[in-house]
């Protein structure tokens, strides 16, 4: 079972599911004018708490920059195992348990 310390567990798992082994998260770094960093996956913004959790836990790592200067973050080996563990955990939940996780985090 996944830890309750994971921010927005259902949404975090959705990010991992969408990443798979091939789709990177793009990190657009903040600037001096007060705009903070932004993380996107397939053009959709990812909550900062989720992106930071994945980075700080070692589940995703910087693998270079795009031609526009955005950092690409891909799953690490540990992240791939975490993703599989999460998918298995989700598959074992009943409909009501999934609903509770989605509503309450």
C-alpha cells in the first residue's frame, strides 16, 4: 500500500501512469521577475507539490534540456518500480476505496 505522505495520491499516480517509460515532465524554471517554476506533462500543468515530491524522492531525474531551455524529467529506475507498485495498489482497491482516495487525497 502507498504511504499517506504522497500528495494527492490519485493525481500523483495519474501523473506516473501518463509518464510511462517514455513521456517526460517538462520543468520550466522560474525567473527573477517572481514567476516560479512550472511543471507540465503533455501540455497539462502538474501541481508543484506532486512534482517536488517526485523529484525529492528520486522518482524522476533531470535528463537534459529541450531546445527551448525546459528541463526534461524522466522516471528513474526507482520511479519505474514506484509506478508499478502504485498501479498494482490501485488495481486492488474497490470502487469505493478509489472514490475515497480521489476525493480525500
